[in-house]
C-alpha cells in the first residue's frame, strides 16, 4: 500500500481522500443547510419587513449590512479558520441564531434599522465564511489542480440546490403571513449545521490521509454496450414525448390509452434497470481499478457508488478523476494518455453515458486487455 506516513509537508490529498472523511461531508451538508436557509430567508425577508411597517430604505439597511458581513467572513476565514476551523464556522452561526431568535418575541425589531443592520452583518458573515474557509481547508491538503477543483465543485453544488429554497420559504410564509414559520425554519437549518460540525473536530486537512484499498478482479466490458445501456432511457423518454406531442397535435387523445400507459411503464422499467446498472458499474470500476493497482486516488467501491447516485454532479466529478488516474497510470508505463480529459469533461456534463464508455475503454487498455474499437 502507498506510504501515507510522510510528514505533513509532503502530503498530497486526493479527491478520494477528501470524500472519505467525515469532516468533508460535515462541511458539505452544513454548507447546504445554510445555503438553503439563507436563500429561503432572504427571499421572503422584504415581505416580512413590509408587513412590520419597514420602508424600502430600512430593508436596504439589512442588505447593506449583509454586504459588510462578507468583510467579517473573510477575516474569520483567512485569520481564524487556518488555526481554529471549526470555531470559525460555528461561532458566526451561533451569533446569527441568537439575533434571529430575538425577532420572535419582539416583532417590532423588524422595523429597527440598527437591529436590521446587525442582523445583516451576522447573516452576511455566515454566508461568506463558508466558501472562503472551505477553500482554505482544501488547500491545506496540497491537492493537485484536478482534485482541488473537483472537491470544490462538489461543494459548490450546495448553491445550485439552494435555488429551490425560495419555493419552500414562500410556502412557509403563506401559512400565516408571518415571520414565525420562516424564521423557525431558518433557525432549524442553523442548528442542524452546528450539530453536523461539532463532531468534525479539526477541519483542516493537514495530516496524512487514511489509507484504504478495496480491490476487485478487473473485467473487460464493451464500452459501446455500457454507453448504450445508460443512454437508452433518455432516448426512449425523448421519443415517447415526441410521439405523444405529434398525436395530440392531430387531436388524438393518447394520454389515457392503454398502449401509452404500457409504453410508459416499459420506459420506466428500463430507466430503473439502467439506474441500477449505473450504480453497479460505478461500484465495479472503482474496485477493479484498485485491483489493477493500489491508489489513494480511488474511493472504495461503496463510497464511489453512493456519491455517484446521491451527490449532485458527483458522477461527472468521479468520471473526471478516473480519467486523470488512467492517464497517470499510462504515463507511468511510458505510454501516451489513454483519454482526452477535455473531451471527457465535455461529455461528462453533456451526456455522461458517452464519458462512461470512454472510461471503460481506457480501463480495458490499462488492464492490458486491449481496446474495443466499436
């Protein structure tokens, strides 16, 4: 197994090392909770303030304070987080929670410029400290460019997911046209984030990563067959939608037809089977590449499978790291690159089954089994 007992000055964390730690996922999910809570709260904040009699200028004070909060967040990230990472994240969350709780027994505070400014500052601090501190934590592990970029990309998906938060916040606001449900949900997000961070301990990645190795016997698969199995469901769904649209354009009612329902069930069954095969392929490819040669760049098969199917952008990121690993192994043997990282990245986000087929083809060659020209 690779030597992981080198001094901290020589360590180089890989994406797989990051994803195999509790602290990474604690930061991921706490960041997700804060992004959801913050985005939802800021969406309905103007409505709550107007109901409390605040003017547009008073509401602007909150957002001005939120902007200044980024300065405080940057200070915590660059000065405190490098030594006391967990405290740098938890402290502003607790202060923000205390200030937010004050609104519940004293609704008149919604119209207080001084209080709104204070709340804006701590609110902005919480939203600023996480992305900056996370980047500092990751850099501490001295990862390569691709590993750092992929680890940060996965964390950035929390911002994408938070785009759905305004829907939930609007629904909560509509329950009684008041601040209590929205603020309570915001406080719940803050509390859950703290609960996740407390057991994480030291958030810096400045020690040697934990070694892991779960090998499986390498197997050759047809890249074309793998890609076809995975691309079949979206193609069938697209063709079925086109067919229904054409029939409806001719005033034919096909939505309630038994044939349409049977076709829909068939497509659904194929989609489920393809999803199961995707999970199986991700599981096998991580174990098989580990069986061909040990590497700290590989996740365990179970972890790779769960990340690919549960984490947003998890599959494209894993595919990119697998491609980089296969190229690295080929260069170590004195061969050229097995796969184009540029094209792999393009297909990973446009049509992942094609990228998966590219990985399988490169894996076949790395096993010494030859490529599938199909």
